[in-house]
C-alpha cells in the first residue's frame, strides 16, 4: 500500500518494494500491488542490489526467488518495514483522526447493503481516511487478500470450520431458487433429499459451494444432476429465469429477483457465513482498524421489512 501523502518517510521506499516482491514472488504482481510500473519495481531492486553489492533475487521462468543473501536480510527488513508503517501511522494519527487509504473488497451481493452506508460513515466519522472499494467474487477477493492488494474484504465461507479468526457479519441459509411459477415453491422449506434428479445451475469446480455440494451428495446419497455450470450468481439467476434449472444460493430477505422464488433447504438446514477477513500480508493501521470497526457495527445484513 502506498503511504499517504502526508505520512512521514521512515524507511527507504525501495526496501518496501523488496518486501512486496519477496512476498509475491513476482515483479509483475508486486507492480500491481504497489500500483507502479514494473520497470520501476525492477529499477528499485537493481539499485538495492547495487548498494548491497549482492544479488537479492534470482530470476526464474515463473518469477523470482530470493538468493541466500535475500533470505538473510528479508526477516529483518520485513520487521523494520512493519515498524516503520506503524510509526508513520502513529505520527500521522497523533495529529487527530486516523488517516490514509483503506482498501476494502465487497461481494456483489454485499454492495447494496454495505457500499453506501460504509462510504457515508467513513465520510462523517473518518474524514482523513480515503476509502477504496473493490467488487469481486469471493475467490477473487480471497486471492487479493493473500497478495496484500486489499486491507480487508467481505467474503463467503461455506462452513464454521473455515471461519477461523474472521468476524461473522451474517449467517445466511442456502436456498433452492427457481422460476416463480414453478410448483416446487409452494412451501417455505425444501428438503435436501429433493435435490436428487432435478436440473441444477451451479458453479463449476473448484468453487467452494460446488465442493460442498459434492460432499453433501456423498454424505446423503444424493444424485445431483448438473444442467449448467455458471460461477456468477447473477448469471445463475438469468439461466434459471430462462428455464435452465434451479440454482442453490444464499438469498437475503427482500433481495431476490422478482422473476424468481426460493425455498430454504432443510434436513439439514445449510448455512453460509458472510465474514470480514483481514489480509495476512500487512499489519493494521489506525485507519484500517477504524474502518473495520465501522463495518462490524453497520449491521447491514439484518432482515429488511
């Protein structure tokens, strides 16, 4: 993450570039994460190597790997970089409100609930924070978190075991979704066993929901008939509306396409978890902690009347 324009410079920025390249194992990925040309990333590394009199990276066909000397200096430089970021943030924040850029990823289904309220809250309560919102599928957001391109993101987790230290924003049951006129939707609940033999519009492998459905099929002796594989929920709904089969999705109250109807899957009831996850690649600043607290208290996924 680029430091705010008013942040004091504590550590030579070239070493920040070194740490990001080492984390990602790629000059091009580091350039994207740092929002700078790849040529500038290469130049920074070359200057560091010239100053050190030693190679920091060895180029391979798949990216770069640390040399023995690079492995020797990385832990100490990483520690210094974290300390420098924290010190710069403390110096900046000591003057008043938290300040700096905060990158937040949102699921498409969370945009309506969170984007507007979060922007309004940050504008009102955290005027020194520059909010950068990114929309993407859960798998895309998880990848960006892993690469350090986001500070935090709202993503889906399929079971409680996968939540770990993430903050749960909502527990949402899985529903069978079909056209409104379909006779299957004359009741609130739909038995899991009833999924056998009906045409399904579901994500392709290795999507986490598809993996979960495959496991459920084995555990409950179901015969799942996959009519169409579509990874986007919006696309699934369009195929369902066109008569292509039935989708399995999390449905928020009052948010379903009016052409469609849904029934909660039971026997057992299946839940998904909307969670707020932090990147493991960089430490929190006062700004990121403040934005995180705002998201946690927005209660954006409460049922609507």
